[in-house]
């Protein structure tokens, strides 16, 4: 079964803005070796991004960057 999520564009933009801001702060304040400590935050952002994607909105760019750094730090 395919889920349909409808998010008002203003809410989607607000979510995107918060994810971009938080992602930028994590990128600024955490070295790669310390990113493992952000796991709970990354999980919460993952959930929000999944909701945005399901509703047809793009993945925030800053999130893509910190997610890449986060995954590299786990290896």
C-alpha cells in the first residue's frame, strides 16, 4: 500500500528551513570523529526528511551533506 502524505507548502518550507539550519550547525560544530554522538538527532531528521520526500518535496541540501559526513564517520 502506498502512503500519501499532504503537507501544506508553508509547513514543508518551515521543516526544510529547520532541517537546513540544524544540519548546518552540526556541520559547523562537529568533527567527523564526533558525529556518532549526533545519532539521535540524525534519526529525528531522517524521519522528517522521509515525510517530506513522501509528500513530494526535495531533500534539503545541507541535510544531504551532513548525512554523507555522518555515514562516513560510522565506517
